[in-house]
């Protein structure tokens, strides 16, 4: 199959399912029509190899990527699978019972890629649901549902996205992911920190598990085997698997997929660049192996992750990478006062090429709504309202010159209804984007939405002391909630509705979900309009 590395397009919906080199491209299975799952090349597997679930992602109008990884014993080396190639059969159907199979074929699960399988299923119809499954050595995966994107040029319709980030396994249970699986979504947008690299205590941290976490998890992830082990722990969680089963995911990474607050080739611990790039290659390889991404595996420490998705003429989603190309944080990182280093035009956050690509796509966009999926806060944020400006050196504020280029580019496209989606901060924020953040009366040209984290930060509180400081010092900030959850965004031609949803606790399972604040953004009239403060619990 020929790989399509063009900027992509996306959409999807619902259902449920119950861990060891540099890289070359994986050969995906050929799309062959069929009516039955064939017998795969025997892998000698004697127990269920689909312990890490299945997933879909990066949908196009005529295609979607489907994923699984063979791991009968997920916490053993190579997931307990033998070191040999294994054939894996797959099917895609228009019905859940697989009476109408429209595509099927055989993929090869290779040991050098941890027996992960990425199938770029082509020849599908736009804007419709499909079901898919895998089979190997007589074992059949659970059935999952996905959806292709709307046809190019299609006007009207609706788009519903679930959005969140930051799912530290040790910070609590994946209750929010379980609730996400019951939402009526077209796609999930995940904004980074799919795993955290830290070692894990026997009790699982805030999960306080009764069955001890195996001893191989005590060390921090830095080798390929260790990163694979971390992904296996996360992906073995049934609630995370459920969230993947209900809709295709469109993902980007932040820092913890490699190392906390790394910047391009610079590690947090100032390790030699040559050594850190080996670690980065390991991390990028494991990331690709465990997510439904189109295209070949990373080439050593580099991977082209930024890409674009169109939902007909209703919305364009631009997915950015603000880690791989960035300069080291100014002033030693952290919250710091203004400085020449912060504003140095030679310092990069996303890189000149990526910023130009993003703005060129915006300038040419035919879409009513233009969405930028981004890891760290783009708008200005002042931590201390009384003692002068304090900026976060790890956010766009720490890269002032490139920040200004991007903000100015969004501002001149005010009529294209820019919406920025952001992760990282483990809190839900909503803010107006302003021509001059020092002047509350200046023109609003778009909105920045920060859905809260899935788990990172633990139970959280509605508004912390620092959260109140942000509200007091940043008039453009309209909402703060520091509990766990996600946001649901509903787009149509006239408006965007944002429902911010949280759970009251994650240190134990079973929490209900509540809609704590909703906003509407009118097309052609940028800015947040509050829609009550209703609380809907289920």
C-alpha cells in the first residue's frame, strides 16, 4: 500500500472493549474486499493477544487508520509474543455484525515494532460509521466503531469533538475516559501527555491498588523496552480502551511522552545531546507503536507529527508539535519576569517552518471554523496581578517573538473564526484572545479553550489559590475549574457550543460526570458567551 503523508482530515462515535533500534516504515496490510476473517500466519500464541485493545485514528473522507498490538503477556519483554513476524487479519464492515464487510486483509505484526499493527484502510465512503476487528491465531479482538470524515467541500452539518489531555496513570482512575466513551462524538482530540515517564510505586500512587504494580515499573522510562512497558500499563486500562473504542483519536504529544519539560534536543537534566537524542528516538518509536497514526515509523529521533484535518467546509483542525523543534526555555524555565531572552526572535517554540505551514493553511482555509490543536497556552497569562508580569517560560509566553507571529496571524483571520485548543496545565480554562491583552477593551479575535486533564493533578478543586490569581490578573480569562474531566465541543455553521465536564474525584472509581460551565461562540462574532451554570449529573 502506498503511504499518504499529505495533511489529513478527520471525524467518528461510540462503544466498549475490555508491554520490548531506530525505525523504518511498517508495511501495512493490503485493502482487500472479503467476507470472512482468514487464518493468520501462526504466531504460536496460546492466550489472548489483544490485551491492549484496539483503536482507530486520523480519519480521512475515504480512509481511517486502525490499530492493535499483540501482547498476550503485556508486562513481559516484547509483550510475551515470540520474536518473529505474525500475520494479523482485519475486517471493516458497515454493520456491527460484520454481515456487510467492505474491506479486509492481512497485516504483518513485526517484533521490531513490538508486534504493533497499523492498517491504513482505504476506499471507504465519506461521513459514515464503520466497525472493525482483528484476528490472530484464532483469537478475535473486540469490535470497535469508527467514522470517516465528511466529503471534501461538503457544506453544513455538525461536528462534535471530545477534547482532553494529560492522563497520568498514577494520579487516579480513568473515570473521565469511561464517561467519554458514552458521549456522542465524531472524534476525540488528545492534546499531549498520553503517558508519564516517571517510575511507578508498588501501590500505583493515588490509585493505591491492592495488587502491587510489578517491580519493572520502578525506574523512569528512557529505553525503548521501558517506554513500551509504560504504554502497556496505560493501554491495559479498560476505561482507556473504552474511550478508544467509541471514536477515532487525533493525537499530539507534549513533554511527558519523552521527559518532563524537555525542549527539542535539550533534556531537563542537561544530558549530552547525543545521549538525549537516543532517548528521544526510543520515546518517539514507542509513541508511534502504540497510537493509530498514519505513515511510517519515526526515523531515529525525528518524527513529522504536525498535520491537518478537514471536516468538509465546516471545520479545519490543525495539529501542532511544540516540543520537537523548540529552543531551550528562557531564564532557566519556570515562572519568570519579562526579559530579552523571552522575546528573542531567534528562539523557537514550533519552528519557523511549522508556524508558516499553520498560518498558510489558515489563510487558505475554506472552513467556517479553524481549530488549532496545541499543547501549551498561547494567550498571555500573568501569574501575579499585583507585582508585575510573571510569565510561564514553558508556554508560548516564554517564546514571545514567535508567539506574536502566531497570534498576529490568527488575528488577521478573525473572520475565519479561530479556536485554539490547549492542554498541559491540568485545569479547565476558557479565554478570549485579544489584540492587546493589557487592554481588556481591545478587539477579541478568537477563543482559547483549555479542557481539563483526564487524570493529571489528582482529584483537584474547583478553583485553587493560583487559579484565583489567574482570574484576577487576566481579564480575558472567563473560566477556571481544576477538577478532572474533558470538554465537548459542538460546531455547526452558526455557533460553537462548549460544555466543560468534570468528575468530583478520581482516587476511587465510580464518580459521576457533571457539566459545570457552558459557553457559546457565535460564528463571525468571536468571544465567549456564558450559557448558564447548569450542572447535569449522570
